[in-house]
């Protein structure tokens, strides 16, 4: 059995929660939250913490790099692996907002999509 | 590399540039070396910007002589070169009977030195002229001929005038050694050796070092650091004149002064430090300025502070300038120990040393001079009609780069293209004011960097802020580079 | 001089200007000109590539550029004229707006109404009077953000961040993700003004230590930053000698506050509040100069762009009504005062005869738990709104209803935060 301390991020109160986990990593109990959103967040954070990643990748033929994001949150432990994948990508204008840049990055179930347009005349 | 020239000037501060400009009127080859990456990298860019009237220097001293002579030259010189200068006037304020006596002494000394218009004012008269003064003052000395100038802009202008008339400026050339051999001076820098018939030492804080390379009698210099506060234009209405405090047993006091661009300056400190290149500001120094400046300006607030800076001046034990031929060194001349009133004295020192050098070389005056390229009127001073016309001639006037000071792309490009043009972020800043406003370059610096990159045909990564090694960027977020790393 | 006549001129095509423009057009105003100094609309959102925008307005989590795109698309749909690469040089009290653009050169237009939406700037190092050298490598967090996200360059390799507001926190993560080492985030107050979400996802996720009640007391480095000294501060925010920590770094990012950019407003004679550093406005976001309105960060610094859009929409509607000659009867003003625990309530005045609900927005001056916002009409309590926590990092909005405004006994409303057990 182990205990993890989590700060809730859902609202500015920032409840400090204590999560008790079994040796196998299952959540046994959550305390310290003042609303159900807190418990939900604590459970997720302690079992499979996820994050949306946002970054930029250089675009050939464009002075402005392309801003991208993971369409869904991906496992937190894979953040730098995903960043590594981004380094392998080559993009160039035109790019449309929402365009898929990498399908299902590292099998996470999330695409990497463009979050801005890159027009050909982009300077 | 080995290079030959008639005259080698060490130091491209306001004194060195003044000498260079005056020498460019004569038919001889002139080269200027500076350790820095641009003109005015030493004390010239970090001083009070005051053109002193000349009451402060001891009568009969070289400081007094050159101060008064130099100050007289300022109005016409700045007019001809398009350098911002204003006869703002000054008050020296007194808080006690001792101070009042000091004011009388200063006035008498000023009269002896040739300063005009000095007058002791009553407390009421002083407060009427400057209502924000500490009401505890008992009297003030009115100094109507005191002026304010942009010291580095003066140096740039002198350098440009010298350059169009043949003077060569070489940067990042700190002098390591000087020797006299075969009637020539041999000057060594890290990568080069220069050979000249005339050597002129205008090396500011390092002038004693150069002097000591030439003569046996070692000159001891004290490196005196002065720190400052610079307040935003919103604070400029506080005083219209430079306000000096009376020198007393407590020390020299600090000044509170409008600058020629409408900012407010507080300072300087006077700390003797070992390292002539240590221009850091310190908590103690900055706090000291506030404590002292509050005496002049009780409502002092640093809310409007936009930057702090400091400069190092060379102070000699003799407490006077050394200007002229170096003893027992034929063809060597110097301007050593140039601290306040160095800026005020620069035009007169330049004339004297240039004349002496030209005489030594027996160089005749040039029959024709190339005209000085007067810089265009700054966009932020143009009226609507002038702005329309400027854009019509050059669409780069339509792009404002520095929003705080309203500086356009046209002016920034022009500053880079000057005879001794800007090659750095700070070089652009000091020539155009881009980055000197409220946001201190937060908005415009990336744009200035892009223009420098384009004009100088260098990568954005190679743009520097000021000196070599002051890179503003580390690396591109580059897929290829990362992969190959 | 013959000036082109425009009904509404909007200065800035960031989220504030865009929403104001959309609102004005949807209210029926045809003649609108939005002036934007960048090459594209979107304002600061262009470089805010992180997510967290639009949760309230769109019920979706968007990145900055995606949020801006929604408004940009609408502005294009409505065919509202946006002039980019245009910098406004002056606004007069008579609402003559002079600007210069690459395309048109110097121009002056006569506006019936002007909406100020210029946003804000960052506090520079000089305003902090931080001692040390003035080498390369010291940036405001926003300038660094611009380099990373819009130019594609990393400003440095080893970073210390001064200020734990959201911009500083976001940049901590940003730099880390793109390969830099972020050594510390230093905050002078005993609490961070940033969102908890950012503390967790920008600092804790990356093991970046947060030093509360600390500040940078010295910067070292001749040409480029070589290191900074960080000291603990006492309750008066003065450095405590002997607590110095040295960090070897090549970059210092400053995230020490935003200042509304009101230089143009001052030129127009607009009254500026020293508390918000933005204009004094009434419930219609009209400033002390008739026909000049203000909204967004130039009025007061926001935390959530969703509220910028909502506020600016109202300002746009109000400007439209003004242009159409609709003015509520001048029957006096209700003054809104900051009470205990409250800073910078906007609007600062409400016109009597106002027929709408009014949202009062302000920042708590400290962290308050188990407290309530109390709005008093003179001595009488008009309304109370409880919350578990109030922090300076989160702007509070309290709605005063129209019928409450109609029946006030005094000319003054005071907004305060009071502890309740």
C-alpha cells in the first residue's frame, strides 16, 4: 500500500488530496477533496496521468513554425517520446488548422494536429 | 595581420571620436582601435550626459580649461551633426550656511573660469523655477549655460563624420602592448600588429595602462564607477533643469536631471573598484542613489524606472586631465584621466590633440572635405506632412518597429547603413532609440534582430546584443539539427 | 483637413478588438476599421500555443491560435475591414485616429467612436531595479515566447524564471519541452499568482522547483548571462542577507507583471486609474472621453480570454449604440469603490438609469479562504457571494442586477471581501 499527495487542478481552491493505492497500483481511497471532480481527477492522476502536449515544429518555407497539439491527452510518461516524434516531422505550407500531422502518435490513440494555418506566403 | 598607418587612436569613445573627426580634416591616414564592438562602449554610453558650464573644475586646471572651451563648442557642433543637445540650465542647491558659502565659492570659481550668467538665487526664486525641489533648500546657484546632450549619439556622429573623411574604425581590438621602435609605435592586439608614426591614447578607463606602456613613470588610475537610474518620460516633467547637490564633507552628492530625450536621470554613485570593466549595478549603489536623490526630490518614486546602468571613469591622483604630448615619447599624445567634465571637454580636447598630431606629422589641411551625412529627422519628431512624404519616398517608414519610441524600419535600416553603422541590438538602440522606451525592447527586439540579420547577412542566431559573445538566441528549433545532434 | 469618416475605429485585432468588432457589426454598424500593428490578427494569442482557452466560452479547451481563429473567421465572414501592419500613432479627444501602415503610409481618420483594445506590455527588468550586469539573455517571458513560438528559436539552454504568474509557468514548460534545462521558478510572494493547473503541469510535471518568497538579487555575466543570485525575502519583500543561492544559467525570464498599454489613451485625455493602470469606465465601457471605449487587457489585466471576449463584446455593442445616438439619460453616476480586500473594480462607475445587469470585476488583494464578496450600498449590504477561496491570481466577477441598481439609496457601492466562518 502506498500514499500519493495530489493537488487538484480543477479550481483555484487546489484541494490537497491524499490517494491510497494498493501495491498493484489500484486506487483504494481518495480523501481531502471537497467535490466529486477532485476525486475523479485524483483517480486519473494516480493511475494514468495524461496531458495534452502543445509545441511548435519548424516548417520549411515558412518563417513561422507550425504550432501543434495532441488532439487527445496522452500518457504523461510519454511526453518526451512524443516530442521526439515531432522532431522527425517535416511540414511546409500550406497547412490548415486541424490538419493531422501525425496519425495516432506512438499508438496513444491521439493524433497530432495543426493549431494554426500556415499560408504559402507566410513570412 | 600587420597594418601601417600615420595615426593610430586608441579608444573610440567621445574623446577618441572627437580627435578622429578633427584629424580627418588633415591629409594623413587615421585608424581608431577600440576594445569594444561599437563606438562609445565605455564611459561614453554611461554618464550623466551633462555639458557642464565649468564652475566645478579648479581654476587653472586642464579640466577647467577644456570644460569651458569644449562647452562653448557644443551648440554649433551638435547643430551641425544633428545631435540632440539642449541648454537646459542647472541649479546647485544649498541646504545650510556652509552650502551657501560653497555656492559663492563655486560662483567665483566659475567667473574666474569664464562661465557666464552665474547667479545666486534665493530659496523662493529657486522654488519658483523648480517647484518640485525640496522646500528645505536655503539657496541655489543658477547656471544658465549648463546643457544636456546625448553623449553616445555625439560619438556616433563624430565617428561617421570621421569615417566619410577617411578614418578607419576597427573594433574588438583591445590593445595588449605598445612599444616604440625605429621612430614608430608598434601596437599589438590579440590578432594584429599596428605600426604608426603618431599614437593618440584616448583609452578612457584604460588610458593609464596605455600610458604606462610608453613611459617609465607609472600613472596610477582609480577606476571610479557611477551607477544610475533612468526614469520613463512620464517622470520628466519633475524638473526642467539639471539639479546638482552641493559638494560637501558628505561627498559629491547625486544629480537629478532631465535627459535630452525627455527621460529623468538619477545618480551617479562614485565607487572605486578594481576592475575597469565591471559595469554591474549593485543593491548598495542603487539604494545609495535613492537616499541621496530624495534630498533633491522628496517625492522621489522609482515607479517609473525603466533601467539602471553604470559606467567607469578614470580618475588620476592629480585629479586633473592629462592632455597633450606624452613626456619623452615623440609622436605620442594622450587624453588620460578623462572623468567629468570629460564629455563637455571632448570637442576641445579633440581639436587640441588633432592639431598637435597634425603639426608633428606636418600634415597639411585637406582642401576638400566630404560632407557629413546628416541623419534624417526622426519619424517621432515629424509632423503629419513630413510623415506622409517620408513614406512616399521610402515605404519602410510605414512600419513602426519600436512602438514605445515610435521608430520605423526605415530609420533602423538607415542606422545600420551609416558610415560607422550599427551591427548589434544595442547599436541600433543607441542610434535610433528603438528599445529605450517603456517596454525596454520587449516588443521590438525580435524585430530589430530580424532586420540586423537581413542587413548584415547573418543568421538570427548570430545577432548579438552588444559585445562579441552576447548572443540573443541559442539555437533554432530545427528538426534536422536535432536529429544530427 | 479632410479625414475619411469611419463609424467605429478599433485599435488592436487581438481577442478584445475582434470581439468588439464582431459585436459592433452584429449590432448593425457597417463602417468599422480595425487597426492591427502585427502582420496578422490574433494579438497575443498567436504566440500562446498552449491550451486552456475557451473553456467557458466554447466549452472546449483550445490553444490560443485556435481560439483566435474562431473570431478571425467570424470577422472575415462579416467582412469587417482589418488593416494589419498598421500602427496607431495618436488618438485625439475628438476621435481623430492617426496611423501609419506600410500599405497606406500616414493616414488620419475621423471616428464617431473609438474602441481601445491595445492589450498590455510586460514589466521590464528596469522596473524591478534588479542589480547586476546588463548582458544578453534577459528576456521578458513574452519576448521569449515570441522567439520560441513565432520565430522558432530557443533563447537559451539553462533557464531561471523570475515570477510565477501564468506566463512564467507556461514558459517554464515551454522551454523544458523544447530541450532547455529549467533550473527554478522564483516568486517573491508567499503564493503563486498562477493557476494551480499550471503549477502542476508546468513545474511539478517537470520537477522544476518553485522558490516562494524569493527573488533575484543579482545578475552575472559579461556578454551573456552566466548566473543569477536568488535570495529569500522577508515580509516586506526585502532580501534577507545570508540566504543567497547561486544558479548557473544562461537565461533569465521575467514574468513580473503586465501593464496595460495606455500611451495612446493618455494622448486622448482618457482618465487612467492608478490602481488598474487602465481607463476609468462606466458600465458601457465608455471612458472619461465621450465616444472612446476600452476593453480587454488595456482596461484591466485579465486571466481568462473568455472574459476578455465577453467584456469586449459588450463594449462593441455599447459603441454601436453610441454611434446610433442612443444614450441613457444623464441622471448621475453610481461610484464603485474598492473596499477591504479588493483591488481595481471595473467598471468604476455605473450610470443611473442603466437598464441592464452589470458585472463588477476585480482582483482580491490577498488570498482569502472561507470568505464572501460583500457589496454595500452605503452601509446596507446589497449582495453577498461566498467562495471557498479568493486569490489575486483569479479575477472575480459579481453580477449586480438591474433592479438592484434601480433601488439604491446612496451614490456609492463598495466592494469588499470579508471573512465568514
